[in-house]
């Protein structure tokens, strides 16, 4: 084998391996983001339910056949 075949690219030698602390900190950040996303999703679900209720209450959720009697009046 020649020396060129044994050498690895310099990028491989210079790769930074994250420490255990860095990995734990990144995992904690990801957990926080996940929790925030879950809270946002919960809020959106509640908002959607309230919006659907409002639409039904106001009558905007009617299908076209349900509007005909009101239009004819």
C-alpha cells in the first residue's frame, strides 16, 4: 500500500466530536421545542373547536339545501 492509500482526507481528522454535555444540552433544547410545539397544537385544536362551534351557532355551516327556505322568504 502506498502512503496515499493510507491517508484519509484532512476533514476526517479535523471532525469535532460533540461532548456528552453538548449532546445533553442539544437534547434538552429539542425536548423544549417539542413541548412548545405540542402546546401550540393543543391551542390550535381548542381554537378550531371553538371556531367550528361558532360556525354552527351562526349558521354558516349549512349546506346549500338548508339555505333554500331562507332564500325563498
